[in-house]
C-alpha cells in the first residue's frame, strides 16, 4: 500500500494553504473544518479589511478557498470533526464525524491547523466591564461595524466623538497566566483606528499602549500612517479601570510617559483582545497525543529552524494552533507543513518499497 493520504484539520488560512500545497504536490488530501464554511477566523469573526494593505478579508479568503475547490486531489468536508485517532503514522486510523455520520479512514500524515480563539474579556470583568457596558467592545466587535461601513456608539446608534483602544487585553498578563504577546493586535488596532478616522472624520481616536509592537512593513504602512496622516493619538499608558459616569464610559489609569494619572471620557472603548489556543487545538493535542508548549499551544520540536514538526512522527502543525501568528506566518507555515507531510509520506512509501 502506498502511504499517500494526508488529512488537514482546520480550513482557516493555514489549513487552506496546507491542503493546497499537498494537493498541488500530488498527494490525495482530505481537508476538514468543523464549521460550515472554510476561511477560518477571518470569516467566522467577520473581519473587514486585512493588514497591512486593507484588502477585504472576504475577498482574500475566497481566493484561498478557490484554490482548493474542485482540486482533483482535495476532498473538502465542512461540518466535520475528528472524534477518534488510533495507531501511528503512516497508518493512522481516524474517525470523522460529519453531516453524513461517522466514517473511519486510514491516513499517512496529518496537519493540524485548528487555530486560535479570541481572549474573552469577561475574564477580566473587574477592569474592563465588557459584559456590563454597551459601549465597551472588542476589536472583533469593531471589525463587524467597520465591515458594515457604519461605526457607531452602540448605546445610542450615533457616530462617536471620542474612541479609544486599550492594548494587550488578555496578553502579556501575568495575573491571568497569558504571558505572550499576541503579535497582531497592535497592527489590527492601528488599522481599525485608521478606518474609524476615515468613516467618522470628526471622531478623535486614542490608542493606550504599553509599547506598540509593529513589525516589518506594518511600521510605516500602518503606524506612521495612523499618526501622521490620520492624526490618531498614541498614548503610552496603563489602564487600571473602565467605569461609567452617567451615560459615559470613563477610562482611568496612568499616562506613563508624563508620569501622571489620567481619566478620560470615551464614547466607545475598544479592547484589543489577544489570541489563545482554540478548543479544537487543545482537543487535537489530546487526540493525537502531542504535547502542548508552556503557553498551551501545540509544541513543535525544531525551534526557529522547523516551525511545523511535532514530536509525534507524521503529525505537523500550522498557523495559530502553534502560537500567536498573523496571516503571513500562518500561510507560510501552511506551505511548510505541506512540504514536510509530503516528504514524510514519500519517505515512508520508499521504505515500504525497499522492504519489498
Ligand atoms: C481581531 C483580530 C484581527 C486580525 N486581523 C488580522 C489581519 O488583519 N491581518 C493578519 O495578518 N492577521 C490578522 N489576525 C490574525 C489572523 O486571524 C490569524 O493569523 C489567522 O486567522 C490564523 O489562521 P489559522 O488558519 O491558523 O487559524 P484560524 O483562522 O483560527 O482557523 C482555524 C480553523 O480551524 C477550524 N477548527 C477548529 N477546531 C477544529 C476541529 N476540532 N475540527 C475541525 N476544524 C476545526 C476552525 O473552524 C477554523 O476554520 C487577526 C487576529 C485578531 C485576533
Ligand atoms: S501585539 Fe500589541 S496589543 Fe497585542 S499583545 Fe503584543 S503588544 Fe499587546
């Protein structure tokens, strides 16, 4: 028997690229997603425009989906989950549960691309009041309004006059045990700040940050643009409390550059929530018996030299399942994992042929 069939779990940017890669290399591939549509979090969370070039998320993901649709080597399954795994690669027995019931398949290699979930700011109710105050929203809530082209103060439906972003919500936070930087939220907040200034030109926009982490081209394409062209106000500060005074949200904290307390009334407060491993990522680590690294994402064994190989032979990981990742990281890892999975299958088939 040839060792050929590759299973890709998760049809977000990482999984779509992984499946396209294995398919293009000529390996029969099954791509499953538990949701009813592919495209991952950019689609399910309703992102508007993507950093840094403001391309429509719908359009970008449609292009990725198009590349796997009607591909001779790729079998697409939505609404499908993995419920059991036994054996070891290249002869792994996997049970899928989909719309047509359960099915058992034998695969030679798997790529886990089950992604991340947004931090739930309700876990820090004492600071941010996300579930208490209508005008405290998240980056994801803001994306939905920006996508509809109508950015308003949720409690009144009126255009806001003053909006702020609070960075690092659920990231870089020792108290809740999320030690990592989520990598994308500085860029995404800055992108949203630009979009708000474009949609509501009279609105003043503030970003409260510990330090702005804009890497690569995001520095000039987003951060400088936001400051210089769009007049967004970036304030180094620590927010300690978000409360209500009358019907206005008040942000309290310290301006750490000036070394003085701050208290500013806002029409809308946007929490820059970070990334945590998704439930599916944790489930896959259990089913495939792959250790998690110290932050709770799927552990890889090659450090910077190999970002996709896990300690379980034949099982690879791509995208935000392995840690905070932007689209470039996720798609690059998708391609790398495809190459590794194909090489694994090829080598196992050669060993089999040599053994006669
Ligand atoms: C608010 C916000 C805005 C962002 N905007 C940008 C941006 O503008 N530009 C940028 O570069 N990056 C952005 N990102 C980051 C970007 O969303 C991620 O880099 C990207 O989505 C990661 O892709 P992924 O495929 O690894 O995971 P995901 O997009 O999370 O996809 C994972 C897929 O796996 C599926 N899945 C999960 N569990 C299972 C299971 N058990 N079985 C089957 N399928 C499963 C899910 O349904 C999902 O389709 C943003 C992130 C945040 C938090
Ligand atoms: S990217 Fe920015 S907002 Fe997000 S965790 Fe890192 S420093 Fe904080």
